């Protein structure tokens, strides 16, 4: 996967979470709103930080920014899991989103590992 495809994929991930958040917000559930906002922040941050990594000034700067992506996508996985475990959304409703978060986490972790090896 090239950089442009990954940038699109991280953006699409954020957009899908925005749509999920809008459905959570309609439920007027305090816990869903709090968890939803946390999820919204970290999931949209994945794409923003990935784009920042593409404009890094050095390999070390790239590694730093890609590690932020790794943290944010991991946090996204956590909040998605918590939504399901709290019974705020069905597992089926977020199955594909959770799978995408996991795939992105694996790709980003591999990128960080290969970058660290190259330093």
C-alpha cells in the first residue's frame, strides 16, 4: 500500500467514526456521548497525524509522528471495544470499524518498526 492509499484509508476511518458518533449523539446517553467524544478525537487524529508524518523533516521526526498514529489508533480500538462491552452499541454495528482499526494498527506498527530499524 502506498502513502496516498494509506492517507485515504486513515481519512475514511475517521469519517466512519464521525458517522458512528452522530448516531451515538442522537441517543442522548451520557456515557455514549463521553465515550463517543473520546473515540471521535483519537480516530480523527490518526489521519491528521499520518498526514503530518508524510511531511516529516527527518526519519526521526517521521518515527515520532507515526508512533503518535499508533497510539491514537490503539486508543480508538479501546473506545470501540468499550462501547460494545458497555452495551452502548452492538458488536455487529462496529465489527467492520473495529477490524479496520486493527488493520490500521498493524500497518502503522509495522511502519514504525521498519523505520526504527532504518535509523
